[in-house]
C-alpha cells in the first residue's frame, strides 16, 4: 500500500511538471494567439472606439493647451490598439489631426 501511495504521489508530481513545462513551451504562444484574436474582436474594436469618442468630447471641452496635450496623448495611445480602417470617419480625422499636431509640436521641440 505504501508503494502504491508513493507511486501515485510521484505520478501526480510528474503530471504537474509536464503540465507546467507544456505551459511554458506552448502556453505563451497560445496566449499570443488569443491576444491577437481579441484585438480583432468586435468587442475590443467597439470598446476602443467608445473610449476615443469619450476622449474626443473631453478634448473639445478642454480649456488649456496642457489639458488638450494630455488628452491627445491618451487618444494616440488608444489609437495604436486599433486599425485606422476600423475607426468611423470623424474619429479617423480626429486621430489624424492629433498625429499631425503631435509631429509638428515635436519638431518644434515643445512636446516631450
């Protein structure tokens, strides 16, 4: 009976080790695929669009240049998570304008 318990414990340990090894070898690749699929999903795209729309409203309502600059950086960061073709026309124009403004202020040395 003691040998059987010992074999069972060793067997479970080996199964756990193999499972962990499998995750480290193949699990990261599976997570990468799941992440890519999620980024192309309707839920992700619509969520990103809603976020950019909220930032657009905040940008329009912003009072100072510092506030607008901060919001613009948030918009540009969010816009990196979505293809430009997935954006509605008005948001695509808004993002393009912010990118152009960011490039022009960077070339002047005022934006860090």
